C-alpha cells in the first residue's frame, strides 16, 4: 500500500498550495472556474455556448488543458474570440495546483474578471487535486449513463454544481433525469443539477445565471 | 517535478511485475483480456454481447473493477451467467499489476480459459499500468468524438485492438469513422479498428472472431 501513501502525500501537499492560487485570484479580482468531466462530455462545446452569455458582463479568459493536441484552444478561440491558452500536461491525468498557477500566470490575470480552466477529460484523478478554483463545474453527459455518480463518487462530492449535457439524446440512451439527479444527490446534496443541450440551446441560460450569481457574490465580497 | 519522478518509479516497478501475471496465466492456460475506455463507453454492455459468442468454446470469467458500486458485476453475471467478481479500488484510478494478480487469485483461474478484466473507466491512467493481460481492448464510443486518439495518445498506443462503440448514433454526433480510424492509425498503425453497435448487433461477431484467433494463437503455442 506504499503507492497509496505516496499518492496521499502528493495530494495533500497539492491541496495546501490551493490557498496561493486563491490569494492570487482574490488579489487580481478574478473568478476562477474549474470544468471537469469524462472525455467527450462536452466541456469545450459548453464553454463556446456559455462565454457569449457572460461576455457582456465579464472579461473572460480560458485555459485549455490536454495531454496532447491544440484542438480545443483553437476551437474556443475561434468560436468566442476570448483570450485562450493551451496547456499540455505531458501525460499527466490531472491539473495540479502548480500547473494551475503556472497556467494563470501564462494566460495573465490582468484585465480579466473570469477564467475557465478546462481540465483533462477524466472522471477520477482531477477530483483529487484542488486547482484553487472558486467553483468546480462537473459535467455528466447523457451517453455515459445516469449511474456514473455512484461509480465515480469523489468527482461528484467535490462538485459545486453538476451539468448534465447532451440531454437531447436522452430518449436514445435510456437515461433518466430523475435517477441522475438522485445519484448526484446521494453523493452531494448541496450541488445544483442543470440539464443542458448545447444542440437545442436548453439550460445554458439557467447555468449562466447561476454562474453570474456566484461570481457577483465573490466579487461583491472583495 | 518530484511528483512525476515518483510516478515513473511506481509505473516502472508495476510494469516489471507484469511478467508474474503472464507466468500465472501461461501456467494455467488462460487468456487474459484488459478492457479499457472512458466512463460509459460501453465496456459492460460489450462484455454482455461478446461472452455468449465465445462461451461455447471457452470457459469464461470476468473481473469488474470499479471505484465503488457493484452494478457492473451484477449486470454481467445476470446477463451471461459466467463467474464474475467485483473489485473495488478504493479510489484508485487504474488497476495495478498487484491488484490484477489479487483479482485473478480471487476469481480463481482453475477451470477457466478466458478472463476479461473491465478496468476503471478512465482514458488516461489505466494505459500507464500494464495489468499483465495478453491483450488490451480499448473502446472509443461515438458520443466522445473521433478526435480522442489525438488527445489521449498513450491509451491508443497501448491498444492491441480498438472497438468504436455506439456506431448507431454516429449521424447524431457528427462522428466520422474515417477520421476515427485515421486518428487511431496515427497513434498505432498495428491495432485493428472494429466498428460496433451493441444495440443493432453490428460488428460484435467480427470482434469475437478476432479474439478467437488471438486466443487460439496463444493457447496453441503453449
């Protein structure tokens, strides 16, 4: 069980550093959102739809984290026009606080109010590593199945909010909204659950309103 | 960069132990298949469809690995009637060789010819840890997108074969078979790519035939 002990040590050292990231974003008046999900759950597409709804009010930046490929950063920049950087983790399955800090510095926090971090597509490891974000937005896509909160508990425990994506295909995939919401609730009674379809434009405004409220709450308190 | 060094050390020590698992399965005349994919890509459903096509010829066992929940083992056992055990990793994002060995011992290799390990749903970490399996079967589901081999390179590099699942929904998801096959080929020119729909029953027999060939190749050589 040596492996596990080493890992716990790495995780706890990482999570201690989260306060440095939070101090940076507080000093710079920035709200920082960590977006997590399985591969292909729709993180990039959601950002492309959300940013236009928030862009009137905030100056937005995006950090795209991937093991390899620049596709997401290029797509987000093309679709939204906001400042975007691509970060490669060199094989790592999650973003550490150190990487999070370096990415914020590389993007630059001056002149920005809101920064999204699109984490590595992985429903396990990113949940263990606090990135120092103000809010963890966890996506669960309909094709993955409504049972996933039971199988990947920590991700749903650390979620500030859960967005069920691709709801337009729910009839094809035998996906129950009620079961998904109940399975999230069993892991985390506090996290609101939003049901979205980027294709049909459903639910994006509700999620944007929720984020506006959270962002204003922090920025007003500073 | 200490984290990375520790991790590399753990990975290399793990991978050295893979020969012990391979010695066990060789001694016991067992073929061992490691099934990997993102959460919800259809690993359990594929096993439910494959096992009836292989069960006439081989005595089959299944190891279901999950962080939590017994759902998959119960589903597979109910659907196929084969010997199945559920393994919980206690939060770990992958199966180590040690866990693989313990699971094989818990399942019992006597009286079995073919054992499937359903790994943790994760397109990153399980690729780094050799489980000692004879074959790595990697699933990529259509809703995840045809670009995933570019973003999760190692998983497709370690694949012996790739099964693209849920092809029945390809028209809805703007998924290109040609792009998926080309993206796999860029990571791994040797791995055959199968296109499956468990719902329509397409491609399952071709994959079963491929597995039969691989299994017979090993068992004949012993």
